[in-house]
């Protein structure tokens, strides 16, 4: 699994649950809302992901869970 630079957040290992697969992302406090929104929009547009859950922690760190339907042929990943 590719990891991103600490300044833009990190990708954890993907998980799956029946018909859905999930991708958790950590967004550090120094990532603006606009930057986070653009990044999530890119994941949605090119990776087929949709927002499942967002959790805001003290200090401004966000954990975001993305999900997409599992398919027989996987969508290509973005190189980051």
C-alpha cells in the first residue's frame, strides 16, 4: 500500500466487509478543509470512493473512512 507524505495525511490498509471495501485516511491538523475536500473529491472522481464517516479528534486531526462497492475488476489506484 502506498503511503503519502505526513503533511498531506496518510493511508492505512484497506479493509472489506461484504459488498463494500473501506479505506481509512488520516488528515493532520495542518491540512485545511479546502485541501481535504479537494483530496476527497479526487478520490471520489478517479477511485470510485465515497465518504462513509469522518471523525474529528482534539487538536484538529481528522480520520476519514471512504468506501466503494466491491467489484470483480478493481479500479486503478491514484499514484500519490
